[in-house]
């Protein structure tokens, strides 16, 4: 979409109006009954019969969610030693909520203007991950722009080269660009070093890795798994309601195709996570409908989703904000209710994550008392939120985690990506560094001097 979004674009069919009452929805939540979309709308709005969030009702929802959290997972707060290694910022999809991407044409050898993005070769990705593994990380998360030269593998690259209308499939050959990103399988294989867990290839990237072919998502994710992929991040979900997607990301796959890709990834044995990106143009009805789709997906993939991650929209520096479509993001009260209702509604997903990148330390800790039980990971480099205007930093040490989690009376626990392996940490027995990874020995993740993440 190359024009500003108008009020007509936001005349949504789904509206936060129900015949349910807040009191009935709250009673169901407290009793542990499965909630409906109408129940979720009432809890997210603290009553759809009036505007604004009622502080007293909000606290009742938060209390119900915190009790449910304690019943499901106890008092532990988990985190992981991980690295974000995003391969490229080159992208031409045009999502209006994103400021991570850089226009793909600016990466071409012939381009003579200013250039601010980056692309890593597979060798460079391997070097970045190998260095981080030596420091103790054991998960690498990689979510990248949809570079026109990116293909699934050599076979896919040849198919794209032979396509009669390359523009229709968003393809330009690697030699067009200053840096060749390699193929997806080459990048995954490069990051699969030292026993690290590779968490990558969102449904949107899965679509990019099959464009111009009749390959199924099962075929694509099967090849990626063979290359070293372990789990798939359920980002690119944004809001799983197409009338919202048509406004904020009209160039992306639709909600149904996102679901299809996730089911396919699970069918070949890959674990999943799921997200929601909220606080932009959507309303509480859309948030509730999104939760319903995630709950339905979890049923169909037989519990393959390990965690649900609410992501509060960071509006600064994004086209939605620059075009005056939004004036800000979600309020702290909306953030708290999103976490809480996620816990109450998703009765088949055990773990709900609080993001210190989105909420900051103080806000992130607050979310751990609203239903969340996971506190992300160390994240040695975080470019996406930072580029959008996020201000909460790019790294947390294990010492930071132990101090923060203990400060709210909870138990710090190191975990594996799939939550299958856990280590309870004694706050009185330093050093606290990671011990679950293949090269981790319990020493601090990094020296006392914090890393400086240079621009790529």
C-alpha cells in the first residue's frame, strides 16, 4: 500500500461488542472454563458496554490470570541463553508497521544512493553464531527481510532463474546485489553450529522459500529441517484477521495461509511458537479472534506450540505512525490485559512470554504478575524493535535475570527452547551463567563489560 490509510480502511466488520457481560466472562475465567471470543472481548475491554478500561475490573482480570499462571506452571520464571542473528534487512513487502526493512533495490550493486541496511553471507552468519556459542548461548533466532535473491536451495534458485516473469515472484538473481545472502538452507546450515538450537523460518519466510513453485509447505519445511532447522517462530502472525492484515501488511500472506504453513511445519516434526502483534489499528475483537485461531491451531498441531508471545506494537519510526494512521501504541493497561487474557483464553498453551524488549524491565516484570511465566532470553543482538524506536536495550545477562526475577519473589529457571530441559538457579550461589548449552559451564555469559552491538 503506497498511500496513507484512510478512515474507510478502518471500517472493520469485527467490533468489540457482545451480548455477554463482563461479570459472566470473569466468572468463567475464575472457574477455569473455556472462554469464548465474546468472553475474551469482555475481559480485554473490562466490559464492552462502556468506553475505556475500568481499573477495578482490570485488576480482577489480572488476578484471575495470575492465579491461573500459578496453577499451570507454578512460581518459576524461565529464560534462555540466545542470540538474534537476522540475516538481512533487504525487503520490499511494504508492511506499514515495520521499520526493520530497507528497500531491496538499495542493496543492488548499481545503486548509488545512501545505504543503511545489511546482508550477511552464510559464512558471516556461521562466524556470528559460533562466537556466541563460545560465550554460552544455545539458541539462535533468525527472522529476516524477504530478500529478492533468497531461494530455498539450489534447485529453487534455478527454478526462479528460469521463471518467465521474475518480478511476479519477487526475484532478482544474487549477482544483482553487493552481497549474496546464499540460500535459506545454506543460512540454516551455517547457523547450525556447536549444537545450537536453530529457531527460524516464519510462515512468511516459508512462503518466500516456495514462491514460483508448486511445492507444499511440508516440502519446504522438510528441506529446512534436513538443513538444521529445529523450531519455527510464529511471527508474521501480526493479527490473524484478514481485514486488519489488508491495512497493515497487504503484501503479506493471509491468515489462512499462515495457519497452513504452521501446520505443515509441525507435520514434519518442527516445534512452534506463536505471537500476536497488537496495539496499532486493530480492536479488541480482532485480538480475541486472533487468540481463537491460535487455540484452534494448537489443537490441530497436537500441542506443538510451546509458548505464546504477545508483542506490543512499537510505533515510533514506522509508516503507520509517520502516515498519521496511529498516534501511539497500546497503553500499559492494554498490555497487562493482553497478557492476562492470553493466559486465560489459551488453555492449551502452557507458557506466555513477557518481552523486556517491548515492555522494558519494569513493565516486563509487571507482566509476570499478569499471567506470564517466561521472560525471553539474553538476545545478544536485537535489531527489529530497536529500528522501530524501541528503547529497552539489546542484552540481558543471567545475573540481570536472577536479580530481577528474585526481586518479585519468583524462581529464576534456565530453560531450553522447547522447555524440555530446565535448571533452577539458586540466587545465593553465583555464578549464574548458562549451563544447559553444549559449551556453557556456568560462567557469566559475557565479561562484565557489556557488548556493543555495532551497525552491520
